[in-house]
């Protein structure tokens, strides 16, 4: 009896590629520019796994700052630009994925442009 699955689904961000820390760094920069002074560690509480509406609501509630209407469009563009020079596979992931014989797929909660 084969105990291996027929399909393995990998999360993309922070599992296959080191995108999370890059995106959080860019979010911290953008928030600082908007007057919300947070370091990368503090920004993680606001940005990891959360959508734009949730981030904006939390910033408004905690800091009394309404983010500009174009904030998340600009953020997305800046994240994609940062990925171009910094995005790398997570340590050991290429070797790990190569060991799986079943079909492989990638899942992500990120916008398709970023995936």
C-alpha cells in the first residue's frame, strides 16, 4: 500500500519563496511614509496574512491615520519591484520539491500579480 499522497499543495509565500519578509519590509517603509512609524517586527502584526481592508482598519484604529486611497496600489507595485532583486527560494525547498513524485501545486493568498 502506498502511503504517499496523489497531490501535494505548497503555500507560496514564506514556504517556497522568502517573499513575506520582503513584503513586510516594503509595508513598513510605506507605513512610515504615511506617518505610521513601525519597524519591520512591529509591522508583521499588521501585515502578515491580512488583506488591505483589515490593515487599513487596524492602522486607523491604532494610530488614527487613514491611509491614502492609492496606498495599497503603490504598496503592491513596490513589493513587486522589491521581489525583482531580492526574491529567493527558501533554503532547501528546491531539493525538497524535487523529492515529491506526486503532482505538485502552489497555493497563495497573494494577488496573482505577486505570485
